[in-house]
């Protein structure tokens, strides 16, 4: 079951082929698929617990947000850079 991101209109296939998410809303639109990708990174001999999975998604999300922020700054897209910075700040706060 794959959907379409309501914000940027990308499908999961688009995201997977492109190797990156179209926008921060993709995280919510493709949560299930992203979970499977993160789990797959560890091979089949290990079953990560829910907590491990959340940590891995969290770290991967941060990394992608940082990459997006760099590219937004490089293209002088300061509106997007500001949004990404806010998202990063939210991700970085301890619960
Ligand atoms: Zn999107």
C-alpha cells in the first residue's frame, strides 16, 4: 500500500528511485515504507524492537533534514531552509 505525499505529490516509488524525500511531509505520508527501509538496513537475522526502529528513523530523518537544509541554503531557498531548521530543532529536542 503506497500513497502520495499530499504536499509535494511524490509517490513512494518517486522517493525510492530519487533516493530522497520530496518534502518534510513525506515522513508522515511514507512512514510505513520508511520503517521497512530502515529495518532492511540491518539484514534479516536481526529483528529490531520498536524502540530501535524509532531511534533509527529518528537518526535517518535528522540526517536527511540536514542534507535538505544544506541544499536549501545552497540554492538560497531561505523559506524552505527556515522550515527545515525548525523541523531539525524539533527533532533534536529531547522528549
Ligand atoms: Zn512530500
